[in-house]
C-alpha cells in the first residue's frame, strides 16, 4: 500500500481518494459506523489543515458543526482515537484545544476491503497493484529504470500528440490517468475521449480537465472543449 501525505502536486487527488475511501466504507457499514465516518469526513473537509497535518478545533465548535451536544463530541472523538483514525499530537490545556492528526495509513488499511467496489483503477492507484490481477495486492513494478514509456505518436492524431505532451509534463500522472483514455471522435472544436470506467472518466473530467484541455490545445489550437465519457 502506498501511504502518501496529501501535499504536493497531487494533493487534491490524494484528498479526494481518501474521502472516497471513507465514503465507500461508511455506506457498507451499519448506522453507528456510518455516522462516525460521516462526522469525521465533515470535520476533515471543514476544519482539517492538510498542509500542516493538523486538526485543532474546540468541542463546542465541533458540536455546532455536527448538530450534537459536547458530550456526544467527546464520545465520538474518543471512538475515532480508539479506532486509530485520529491521533493526539498535543493535549489541550489552559484554554488550548487538543490538536489531532490523521493516521492516513490506518484509514486506508481499514477501508481497503471497499476499494474494489469503487473500481479497479482506484485499487490500482492506492495500492500500486495491477488492476487486472485476480489475487491479493502486489507492488506496482514500473519498467526497468523506473521510467514510464512514452505513448505511440505514430497515429498523428491530435490526441496522440497531446498524450506526448502530457507524458512529458508528468509521466506518473499520464500513466495513471491519461494513458487509458482513447479518442472517440472529433466534433468541430470538441474532442471526445473514452475512459475505461465511469469513475476514471469522472475523475479526469473533474480534477484533470484543465491539464487535459491545455495539452490538446498545445497541439491543436482549434480544440475548445475536451469531453471524457465511458
């Protein structure tokens, strides 16, 4: 399992993946675990400082956010610490609130059983496994030297050339997200691509559409829109 702190060039994607894993986990559990997980997700999205790996919010503020009393907050935060999802990094004292951090590795470990329900590309990205492998998770092995092979540009289409641009900008992102896209058709200024799964297409369209359009326009200024479908 690849445990990565959600900072850096791919920070937004990592945050999205973590919240997706938690959401899928919650939906597969009973009401008590669903409520606890939803409360954590709401607290993280509203108050967590990703860059500093820090959550410092008073019980009164958490109670208002969760629409509960402070006794419920105290009990729920204790449960989150008990399951290992939150760690105390500084105990509150003399008017200071308790400071927490997320144990991302533990969260990923506990939610891993639900990853296949999200999609094989999700499993591949978070675990570093071959999405076609039928057995347990295995380490991702890049080609010799760790290099991601460049795309085949011999087709000469705008998408083939754009893939070359995307590969040059970020080989890892290209391999994970762009290499699996295929050209479907060109409708004037609109380029339509297909993705291997609905989740994959939705993720690219939501989080990487800017980079995708920029690469396509770099090789063909006549493209005004790129749509990813499945």
